[in-house]
């Protein structure tokens, strides 16, 4: 369990590097990530490669016992390269080039840029091939940041046509699968299909979905180019730093070429810019543990291995709309929280606040004058505590389905602005986590043998193959909870000929009669055994088969008296379908029922902001709030901390979650 840091020696005079390395070592830092935006320094003019500065920095860090993760510097092609080859630039949907002057301006499908990438990555990998301090590589930096997965340039247009030609038998097949008779959208050749550029009305949803898939595949190919070259030169791990709650890049696909999945975590920014609802003061100070945790669990489960947090918020940041100081201890808390979810290393971004450029308002572990900032002591404490911990595997009995095709398909036709795929998924995740349960966030194609329960919210695109897999999971005694809008469409994004849930209808034991959507502030009600529960945004009226149990009935509107939630049992297995967007009480009913059926242990309901993470008998208790809680565990089991869980604090105990009890009320 290690702590690391992202460092930019190229921003500072060489005389300073030594004291930087010494202070890193003093803080207990083990890994240093370097060079992700350094192309302009490595190759100041075409063909004149200069690694001397990087050699010196790597050697110096190595002298202090630090290990280096190098990055390919391709996120920032230098000005001379853009001037020589302006065709490498991305374009907006309206054709406007994404010009030089920030970062991520290159197109993944530019053959010229791929050649330049091959050149710079090969030189760098060859240069560091035998360096013992270089332990691994990060490809590029945050593929797709600043909305750059989807490019609309001419190179992408031709590449899209080729991608379609490889996918479909012929253009008639494409016309058939998309359904292009609607509004006379038939194509006569693959070349005639261009990227979805501005149109008077909405785009065809099947064309959009394929464009989104194509755009992700373009990044997959570009990442593979890096990974292959790096592996040709050394026996290193290859990773990429993904972003949190990030829609446009399919992490599952990119990760097939990586040894290690990593991601960048900025909790106080995420609650502001990628989540519904206004953040509370506590969330502005520490973030939302379930928002962060969902990304940790996705990264861990993606390659079924420990992951890294490659960039961890070090203090206040520059990019959200507001930039509060994190709570005291929050930077330590985030490192522990990540490790509890299965991270093996957490690297703070960045070492030192920058004097120049776009991120002057972004904290580092050090201030710009070299004095220690708030994050430094948190990082040092975390490093000391975590180096003493020997944590095992995260063993989750519950799988939560997550996939990008469903996200994109629902996103293309949300049918209510509030129907956000990721928010919907997160509400199920939150309910599970509030019961102290470990969750693997997996792609629906993942083998399900190791799971007792599967939760599948928004499983919108379903074919018979997936329906068959889920049926055998339930037939083998698995417990399945399926959320609204499932089984509606084919993988090509057309409605099934049969009523929803289409191929799942035999398994679930009903069909959807009607669906309707509402603004978020409208509360819908359903009845479960005489108790009323709230739902919002989405409602379906279900027509159950005779053997299907009705769990909840609508009690409002024209659907009153119609089933909203149903259950069918098959041997020891069961499938529950929830045809509304459930609010927290109904969610808790649904997940506790699921867990009980699967004989999965769970805790009493945890206070908001307090979460439990278990790694093989060792449990992290984290508090993302400014309140204090009492923990009831035997003193002999306490590994880090005490029986009082303070504000933004963490306690680690050698016992399993369901044996821990925490006062629900703050002290
Ligand atoms: C990340 C990015 C870093 C830096 C950081 C600031 O998204 O990878 O280079 O910009 O945000 O918080
Ligand atoms: Zn392009």
C-alpha cells in the first residue's frame, strides 16, 4: 500500500530537484509520476530529442529510493508539430478545429499523428529500457478529457466509414439494423455515412450509438499503439489514468490492453460538476464517498485486480465552479478510502503549486515557495499508516452491472432530462453501500459464477444471449434485481418487436404496459404491504404473468392499482424488477430483500457519509462528514485509530463489516 506523487521537474530549476526528492522521501512517498505533458521539452525542435533533463530527474529520484512511472507525452503535441501538420487537430461537430493552446488537441484517427506518436513513444521507451528506477508507464493522459473522445474531422469521417464496413455485412445490413426508412435516412454506401454533425432535429439514435462506439474504439486503437511499443522495450506495467464518472470512453474496452487500471480522483470537484443536486457543505469539503467509491469499484472490478489512484486531489483545486478548502484530514481520508476499495497506490496530483500556466490556482503538496501545504502532512500520515498495512483482496458477493452502450443509448434518448444513467446506477449502489456491502461494478458480459446477487439497473439493450446468461444465473440460485427501462431495445438501439423487457420477459414474468416520465421534484408513490414508498422521474405499469408476485403497486395517477415492482422465484433463485426510479427507502427495501435472499451479510443502515470497506477481514471505516461517531468494536481489533470516528477521519479494524456497529446519530 503506497503513496506517490505527480511531479513536473521541467517546471522548476534543477537546483531545486534535490530538495524535492529529499522531501518526497521524507514524506514516505514511493512512486513519482513524470513527463505526461513534456513533449515540448523532450523535443524542442523537430528531431532534436533531449532526454538529459529527464535522465537527471529520474536518477535523482532513484538516489532517494523513489520509483518512477513515466508517461508518454502525447496529450500535448508541441506547436511546431501542429504547425507542420495542422491535419492532426480535432474538429468540433460543426467543423471548427480544436486549436493549439491548451491540451488534447490531436485526433486519435490522424495517421500523421499516429506516426508521430510511434516515433516519440519508441524513442522514449528505448531510452529508458534498462533503467531500474522506471517501473511502469502511463499511456498519454486522461484520454477524452475536455470532451475529446468524439472528434468530427475528415479523418474521423473516413475512419467511421471503415469501422461500419467492418461491422456490417453490407450497407443494406446497416440500413436494416439501424432502421433508416424513418425520415428517409437510407445510405447507399458506407462512405456516405459521416459523423453526426449539426442537424435541424435529433440524430438517428442507432447512428449516434455506433458513432459513440466507433469513437471509443478509436481511443482503444490509439492506446494499443502505445502499449505495444512500451512492451516491446521492457517488462513494465502499462496503465492509463481514466477519469471519474466519465461517459464517453468505454473503460472496459481500453483496459483489455492494460496491466493496471488507474484513475484520477477529485472528490470536491466531482460533487459539483458531475452529479445531480446541490452538494452539502460536508460534500464540498470531502466529496461523496459513493460517487468516488463507485469509480474505485469499477476500476477494481474491470481487470479483477488492484488498481491505482494515479491522481488524488491534494488540497483545493482550480477547475470546479467553486473551490473550497477540503476538511482537515480529507487528503488522508481519500487515500485510505481508496485503499479500502482495493487500491494499491495513491498518487497525489501535484507535488508543488505551479507558478505558470492554466493551473496556478491548483494546490500541490507544497506551496509554490516550497513550504509545506495542508496536503503534505496528510500524505505523510497516510504513507506511514498504509505502509504498515498488509491488505488482501476485496471479495464482493454482489455484482452491479455497468456498461457504456446502455449509458450512451439512454443518453441519446433520455426521455426525461433527469434520467441520467449514471445517477440511476448510483442510487442502487448507494443503497448497497449504506448496508456495508462490497460491490463489484462489472460489465454485463462478466462471468457471474462468483456472485450471489446481481443488480442490473438500466439494462436497456438486451439480446437473447444476455437474457439466457441471466436466466442461467437465476436458475443456478442467483438473486437478480433489475431496474427500470431494461430489455427495451436491441443492441442496435431499435425497440424490440415484443414489449419490454423484450428477451427478459420470460425470466421476469411480466411485460410493460405503459411508461411515463416526470420532473424530479414530482413524487410518485407505490404501496408495499400497506406501506407507502416514494419514487420519482420514471414509472412503468407492469402486466404480470399469473405466477408473478406483485411487490409494489402504484398508488397515484392513472396507473394507480397497477403493479410497479414484481418478483418471480425460480428454484432458489429470484428475479425482482423495479419499474420506477426508487427513492432511498424503497431502494433499501429492495436491496435488503435481495441480500437476505442471497444470504449475504449486511450491516444496519450506516449514517450518510460513513462507509465500510473490507479487504479480506480488514475493514476501513471512513467518515466523509464533519460529525463524530462512536464505533462499537473490541479494542483488540483496532488497527488504526480508536473507537471515536472524528470528522473526515478513518478507523481501520481487523473484523468484518457486519460485526461493526456505528452510532447512527452523530455525537
Ligand atoms: C486532471 C488532469 C491533470 C490536471 C488535474 C487538475 O484531470 O489529468 O493534468 O489537470 O486534472 O485537477
Ligand atoms: Zn478526428
